[in-house]
């Protein structure tokens, strides 16, 4: 860079006022200081930028060319300064979150409602995805925060907090007889099994619970969402393993029945994940502070 920013600022004011004295007044400088800055700029480029007239100055052709670029550059700087101010005041900005469907409903929505009420001008972008996809997007920088199922073993990811999510086995009223007494794990396999599709961490969690007791299982229905699992279970197609909070209302109204198991289903744990060693955006930082408080 052959000229400093202040020379360009002086040049811009002189061009717009066509008068060095008026430019000096608007910049709170002396007129000789303005003349010096312009001479320095002309010397740096090796061109004459102003014709000196008896009642002021006028841009030369080269000065006109430079003025167009300098004006645009300062407009961009002004825009950047306004943007930074608005971000600081939370009148602009965005919050990008990734979460599993059940996590959105049971854990995220209440906090998101509070944040949206406090910062209505922040644009919230929410993606419902599997834990593996959320972790990849966090590492690529296309998400600010991820609500994921634990455990997470990734040196690029930091888990800030965690919550327990109890699971339960549910059926529709067609299988009411199965609710009379606690069931052995082997007995559960006598019912059609409703599970999420392969690759889901929730399916791996349920299969792992069976396997820990020496039981291998095979899904009769493979569905793509917890809503579909609950719907098919309610219609009497088999047994589904779901977060208790997710189906609490259906259990309360009797459309789903909870089965008792001799070996309780373990809780799953949900973590708030961010990319390690990355400074969060102002919006993300405010949301994380709200969550942790």
C-alpha cells in the first residue's frame, strides 16, 4: 500500500467540498495539513489529482477515477462499522444450531423460545440432523452449536454440558396384556420391533442395550423419525423404544402404554457441543451463556 488511509480520507473530503479550507474544517484539521496530505498522495501515485483554482480545487481526470474507488471503499468501511455495531447490540446476527428431532422438542425449544424473546432480531437457523452429521458440520464451521447424543469422542469437539434423557419401551393398546408384569429382555423380542433406520445413534443405543444382555435383535419396521415410531406403536404394529419425555403426553392420555422391563433401559445423555478452540459468534456466545446459566 503506497498511501495511508488518512490521506484517502482527506482526499475524499477535498473532492466532495471542492475546497481545501472546508475539507479541513470538516476533518477538524488545519488547511496546511490537508494540503500536505494531498501532496503526499499525489507524490505517491505520481499524478496530479486536483487543479488548484482561485476559489477552490477541482478533480483532474485521474482524480475523478481515484475518487470513484475511494468513495466506494469508504462506503464499505462505513457499512462494516454499522454491521459491527449492530452485531454487538444484537440487532443483527444469526445463530446456527443442529439437533436431533427428540432433542429439539424436549430440550432445545424452551431455551430457544427464551432466546428468541430476548433477541428477536437474531436470525435463528435450525437443522434437524443425526449426531454424526452435526459433528461434521461443527468441524466444518457451518454450525455454531450442536445438541448431540453422547458419548462423543472427537478431539476437535468440546462438550460444554450434558443432560440425562430417560428412555422407555411403549406399545399401543393392542398389546395391553403385555403391561401386566415386568418383562425379561428376551420376551421383548417376541413383539415386532420398531426401530430407526440403520446409522442412527438411537438405533445403535437400543441394539447395544439388547446386546449387553446377550440378545441380538432385528428390526421389523425401519422408520426415519421418532414421530413415526410413536405413530406405528400407537397403531399396534409393535414395540418402540423412545425418550420418555417425547411420548409423555401419549402415555398420559392412554394412547401409548409403557412396558415394564426387568432390566431398566439406561438413560441417554445429551450434550451441548461446539468446535474446540473456536471463538463463538456474539449470538452463539449469548445463547451458550443463557444455557449455562
